């Protein structure tokens, strides 16, 4: 009776090892928090079977001097984090507005772990433009924005605005690590073994 038990333990250990292989930084953006979608979004990742290893509600502290908001009211440290987070988009005309937007209200920062979690999380989240995102995805089900609320002639940008798309997910394993370090610092991940691992991974 001991041998099958040992084999099961080995399988469990292997499964545990394999689900440690990758992390994705997922962030519910200010629109998702304001719309009360936090539980819904976390639930989709939980139900998929990924492991939550870090979670926090974060709000940029307002920079105030003499009762007046300075620097757009945004703290320098947070500005650095948000600019670094979106550094690949720094040449885009919407970069400033995007960074300002991401710091405009509370966001939910989380890290999900599991084999293939980066690609899978991107599938769960759906296409950048909510109107192009497939039904069944978070953006496809829960977001609509295709262009600004301003009339087109008032909008200086030539392409559709897609900022209100509820959630962010890392686009590569490297960025999963980088963004996690950025928003959580080092060693912030909780190490735990899901009791359901043997039921999720063969
Ligand atoms: P994704 O979030 O799907 O990885 P990108 O990396 O291309 O997409 O863009 C990052 C974020 O920048 C988007 O989720 C969206 O919030 C914002 N963004 C992208 N394109 C635009 C745009 N044309 N106008 C405004 N915001 C945009």
C-alpha cells in the first residue's frame, strides 16, 4: 500500500514543480475596480485553476503641497512604476494619458502562477480592443470601449482609444517577472501548495 502512496506523492511533487514554472502579473485597472468587477475577474482565474501567489489593492498616494495637488496629484514613485510598466508604449501619443489613467484610482495587483499561465491569462483576458475581444473572454464579456467619448474631431489621436479594457495581463514570462518585481518588490510571492493540485494536474 506504501508504494502507490509514494508514487502519488512523487506525482504530486512533480505537479507542484511544474505549476511553479511561470508567473503572470495581472492587474484590474481602475475601470474594473470602479465597476465592481474585482470578484468576477479574480473568480475567472481561480476557476481556471491557476494559483494566486500575490494580491493587493493599490492606490497611488496623492501628492499634495499646502492643500494643492502637485505634479498632477500623482506621487513620483508611482509615476516611475507606471511609466516603467508601460515603457514599451512610451513612444505612443496616448502614453501620458495611459499612465495618468492607471494611477487615477485603486487597482488590484495580483500574480498568478502555473505552467503556461502567461499565454492562458492573455486568452482569458481577450483582445486589447474590447469590441474585438471574443465573447467568453473578460474584455469580450465585460468591456465595450472602442473610441473616446469625445467627438472624433475633438480627439487628437488618429486611432481608437481602448484604455477602458478592465484588466492587464503580462505578455511574456519575462514581463511577468519584471512587472511582478515592479509592483510587488522582491520576495513578495506567497509559497503554498494548493490541496487541489493532484486534481488539476495529472
Ligand atoms: P494589452 O493590454 O492587450 O497587452 P497593449 O500592450 O497594446 O495591449 O497596450 C497596453 C494598454 O494600453 C492597453 O490595454 C490599453 O489600456 C492601452 N492602449 C492601447 N492602445 C491604446 C490606444 N490606442 N489608446 C488608448 N489606450 C491604449
